C-alpha cells in the first residue's frame, strides 16, 4: 500500500499543470529605396500567458540611411509596445527623425488614450477618447492583433512616430504571393492613405506582416522580410506534460 501511495503521489506531481513558457517570434525586414538597400527593421514579439489571456510584448528597432540611395534623410526608432487581449497596444517610441529627436508615448487606460509627445525640449500630454483611435502603427507589427487593418473600412490610426492621428479609408488589394528566400508566401494586401502618401501592407493568414511600402518624396520605400515568416504562436512546439509511465521498482 505504501508503494502504491508513493507511485500515485509521483504521478500526480508529474500531471500537475505548469505555466506554459513564453513563445517568441523574431522578424527582420530589409528596407529599400528605389531598389537600393537603405536599412532594416527588426521586431521581436514575445507571447506571455496570463490568467486573462495572452500578453504580447513587441520590441522594434529601425535604422534607415537614405544617403546610400541618394536620399539625404536618416531615421532611427526604438519602440516597445504591449498589447493584452483584444485591446490595441500601448507603446513608448523614441525617434531620431533626420537629426531631430522625438519621443511619443500612447497609453490606453480605462477606455481613454493618454498621448505624450516630447519634442524640441517641450513635453505635451493630451487625452483622446478610445473611440477616436482604432489602432496605432505599433499594432501593424503585432501578428495576433485584434485590430488588424482588415477589420476596418475606415481606420483611425495613432502614429507612434509623430503622435499624429489620421483617418483614412482602408482598401483591399486582394490575395497574392510574395517570394521570400525562394519560398512563395500567400498574403492578403491592404492599403491606406495617410497624409504622407499611400501605404500598402501584405499579411499572411497568421497575421505576420511580410511586406509594406509607402511613398516618400514621390518614390517608393519598401520593406520586405529577409526570411520566411516564423511559425504562428499556435504552431509552436509544446513541451510534453501529463502522467508518465509508472515503472515497477523493487523496494
């Protein structure tokens, strides 16, 4: 009886559920201007399980130098964003826009956005109704976002680069395939027109942004993944769990 009790206790301990480990996706886009490489954007998305859902921590770093393609312009950005459940991501963004430093922060608290802009040595904070912002540009890089462009016919976007809020219709570009490292990736395209000019985004069915482009000074800047999209969060391998086989042992 003692032996059976020990074995049962061991089996129960092995079957006890444990918190799943965070899953991470890493992506890099090469940025080109007129077909010439001018920089890259890297994004790491960490999925952290919580009682009320999955917390997504998005870390992004962008570095552009247009001089390599005859464009006298540089841009650098470091951004951290956090999204929980179905809400858009709150973010903190630090930008160097052609030598001009800028800091933008957007926090969604209790259905209200608090937006802070620090520029030219001055800080300004204002409050925006939650209904006046559908998503921010940080959400465009969240594969599990509950506010994708495909959800809207007209979208209100908070720029994590400038603090501006712009409203524009969303156009469907339809399905296509984009070759990445010799592999054809099925995507669906969507287009918007912020004040800077038309921008287009192509996503996989898992929500991974494969390619995006926008107009700058009348020409196209394009960013494209350097490797095929990483596995979706539901495709990540799961560590084995549960009761293991009980073996007899002579005592």
